[in-house]
C-alpha cells in the first residue's frame, strides 16, 4: 500500500481537538489493589506518542465507579503531567447524584483536566425532565467543557433528542458520546446542533461506518491495544481512502467484537497484558477473564500481531 500522510497534532482551539480514536484508558492496579501509576503513565505516554487527540481517565474502562476521590485526582494529575500539552485529558465525572457530579467536575478542573465526560444518571431512573435538570445543574455550577455520555444499556434512561438540543445551547456542552447504537441519530441531530458540536460513538465494532457517515470520533477500547492502527484508520477515512480504512478495520474487527461482548475492562487489561503493559487485575465486582474468554482475546489479537505500532508507517 502507498502511504497516507498523517497530519500533525491539531491546534488546541475551539472544539477541533475532540476527534479521532480516543482511548478510554484502563486503570492499572497492583496485586494489592492500589493504583499502578507507573503503568498508567506508560499508557498515557503511548497515546501521546501515537498522536492521539485525547485520553479519557476514570470512566467506563477505567472502572471509575470503583475509584475514590483521591484516586481520581491522582490519575488526572498523572495524565496531565504526561500529556504536557500534546493531548487533552478528559476526566470521567458522572454520578447518579447531581451534587457529587458537580463536586467531581470541580475536582477534575482543579486537577488540570481539559474536559469531563458526564454519564446520564444511572440506578435511580430519573425522568427525562430530571436528566435535563441534572445536566443543567452541572453546567450552571461548573466551568469545564462537558461531553455527555448516553448509555441506555447501563443507565436504563436515555438522553432524548429534545434534551440534548436544549442543553447544547450552552457553549460548554461540546459533544456527545453516543452508546445507543442508533445508526440514524447522527444524521438526525447534526443539522439541529451547533456546527462545533462533536459526535462520538462508544462502539468500536461500528467505528468505521460511523466515521464514514460523518461522525467525529470514537471512544475506543481497541485504541488502548493498537493506537497507531486506530489512528491510521481514522485518518484514512478523513482522506477519503475508504479502501485503506476498511483494510485496517478488518484487522481490528475481531478484537473489537471480543471487547464488545466480554467484560470490557477485564478484556482490555488482558489484551494489554499480552502486549507487556501491566497485569489483568480488576476491582470487584469485576473479575478477571476465565480461560475461555482469555482464549477469545488471544485469537483476536492474532490479527494485529503482524503489524505492531512501531511499523504502522509501513502499513498505511
């Protein structure tokens, strides 16, 4: 294949930085359950070196629901220190308690985060009006840019189109992580929201068609394992090179399928372990993969072993 030139890292202005394959970073733990900050720093550096636009800290794959406030603060500060202006740091700050979501958003700002990702309130099943009021309260009480995370399979309640349009009147609401799986939503909402509003999918398995139909980016599990391949696929779509993008997508698809069907945090950590990046320790109630699940990850990894990150420039 002939080479596709990769552009330099984008300037940090407006919301232009919110694009591409954005790794939802796992939180590495030592065997005793404490944070493994050395491995976490390596994961952040790996994304920065691969030319990523941003990383997400302490969210879904990062097991944010198990982290203490001090641990959240430590992870954000570590990521900010590694990033050094090369990429943005998005902190998970969602909670079913509005007051706590406000507190965590303010904490993320004090730790140096560039934006937060705030999930639709879960467990307490708020009404559509309650969901809107929850995010309105966060926007009114804080100053960081906010990306909403709509995940009905995890939260029971969905973010309605009307609520999103209403909330997007705030210039600090800069994007949506859409985990609904609704293939028509992007086309339906794009004309109704500000031009600078960014649309992200949370599904690696449908990343390619989402990008080819105008999506701005992907909150990605696979980008943790193969950041250069993911970056190559993204820029191939932006260069109009659908054939190259499809070739790379085909290589990534077995892993994307496994990560979407397995325990995602456990599966990502096992895949990273196979690449020599930490261990597979997770916090309860998550458990490590069993042998059959490990085998599925190992088989999926075979599709990318032949193209390690350091030779990506010869692949695209």
